[in-house]
C-alpha cells in the first residue's frame, strides 16, 4: 500500500488541491536525517472537502479544527491547512488564527520561523518549493529567520533558534541573533522552556544551546544562575581549560556520549549543567591558589531555584539534588584507592550510583596522547561491581530483628542503619545479625541507664 500521505494527496489532487510535506520532515530528508514525524499541508480545497476525503480513508481526528489541524486514527501524521496568524498578546499562544486554504504557497511558507523550515515538497511529484533560500542555508549550516515582523510575534523562536543550532551544529545568522536580543522571553511558559531545553540536552550539542543564548543576551530570565559562571576563575592546576562557564560547557558536551548509558539522561545532563553552581558562592583565593571549598553543598539552593523555574518534575529535582553533593567523591576516592567500605558508602548514598561514575568521567577528562585516561574510571567500575555484589547478598532486615526478639520502637531505625553499615562492609548475614543484636542490646541498655 502507498504511504498514507500519498493516498491523501491523490484524493486531494482529484478535488483540485495539492499536498506538500512541510517543516522538519523536508529539512531532515535533505540533511539525510531520520524523521518519523510526517507533517503535510493541504492547499486549494475547503476544510469540509478535506474532512470528507479523510473520512473516506479512515477515521479523521480534529486536533484543532478552528486551526485547520487534523489527523487520521491509527496513523502518525499531522495534516494541516494554510493559515494566517495575528499576534494578540506577548505570549507564545496569544494568536488569532484564520484558516485560508487559498492563501498561496509563498504566503503559507512565510509564516514559518526559519528558512530551513519553510521548504515545501510536493507529495506526489517531489518538487521542492523554496521561496526563502532554505536549501542554501541548510547547506551552509545557518539558522536564519524569514520575516522580522512575524518572527518577533512568537518569543519561543528565540529558544528554537538556539535549540536548532544545538541539534544540527549550525550557526545562527547575525541578523537573527540581533533580532533575538530585542525579544522578551519572560512571558513563555515553563513547559515550553523545558521542552526546548530537553531537546537541546538530549538531541544536540548542549553547549551550543547555551552559547547561542549567551550571545543573544537571553540567559535571563530562565537560566540566570548560569551567568554567575561566566568569568568565575578556577585553579589552573586542576582546570587549565578556563573559567567555570568553559568547564561546564565541556562537561555537558562530554556527557553527550553517555546519554544511552545512564539511567536518566535528562536528569544526568542537568546534573552536569548544575554541578558547579556553588562555586559562585564559595570561590576564594587563598595563599595564591583558587579554592571553592564546599561548593558541592553550598550550591544546592541555587540549583533548587534554577530547576524549579522551568520544571515541576519531582524525580528530576530529587536526582540532581541527591547527586550534586556527591559529585566530588568519585574522583577523590579513585585517587585515594580506599577500602571497599568507603566506595560502597558513596555508591549507597547516590540515587543512581553508576551514573555517578559517568559524571566523574565527564567532570575530569584527562587526555594522554589523544586517548582518554581511564585508570580512575576502571577503578570506580570495579568497585561498583563489588557494591552490586554486596547488595545482592542476604542481609539483616527488620523482619530478622523482630524474629530475634526486638520490637519496633524509637531505636529501631538506628539499629537498622547499623545493620546496613555491616552490609556495606561485606559482613555475612549470620555474623551481621549477631553484631546488630549486640549493638541493639548496648544501645537500649545505655538509654535505660
């Protein structure tokens, strides 16, 4: 069977209209990138005629009938009609929309954000309509706005410019950068900010997103804390790369290679982004050396404020706030090579212990003769296997203590914590139970006296 869009296009052609692939699916095909989202635009027939055509094929769905946006049940396809948009306010959704199937191809393309997203490809003939030199910008790797007056009506386009630059490793045209400097993005919803941020972190080179926003003077108001990292000095012995901003950009870019390895890629990238916020509060020069003692803890309030500004996800907040205070430990322990109980204790504190190792690899990347130096990470992964093995052994739990005659009370949690310490130390269950009961006896006796 022909692709569903060709079936639609044939019926539309017979009714006197024309169907085009539009937006990202045209752009990505020309870039030879995979894109599973099919977006088509139907010209030259009325909405009622389109509905009848869709109804003859399957079960039509109206996602925004007043906006001229439809789909077909069971198919992953967006079907839109040309429309005019007029801003009615400063927000991303503050638009008056009018469907106009006879608007004209160029006018329909002109409402889009960037030249690379404005190309239209005829579904049946393959003819590409490119009124704004999108293919040339695509070949040169340039993100360029189409229409100044229309562009500034939607503040989300500032974030989209940075996000596209990140995803495709493109440059934003200077005139577009200048235009973006004039746009107020404070009216955007936190959900839209997080959506663009997530795409940049998970689909692109994250540093480009933030470097573009910095160039546009658009780190405020959503990413304000990051401005504190610009020009913030570090000890050149440990950070020859430069200030905290440069270091953070390198860390989030190194994190790209571990997005498929970690348990929660989005939270992991945010950890990499936020880990050194505390240096803005703790950096001092002492006897000619730059230090930021305690930054892994002192930065927590800044990070909490930062994350709450664009995200309501409790799991993300819990992950990042748990991992940041631990972020210095893996490399410190790898250097010291302590007893197993020390690394076990570190892993046990982490909400995602294996991710902590990958973070350490991003935070400290030593290159020797062009090859990453992995001795520290090898040590950490070996110790993580030990931790996993210990955690898989039988251990003393609350039921064991109750069967041994203890009753749950105010000391019970302390006794369980002691049993857990023995578990981390690798003490076998039988011996651990005896030691825990002895500890409980001493604890209760001491409190009774």
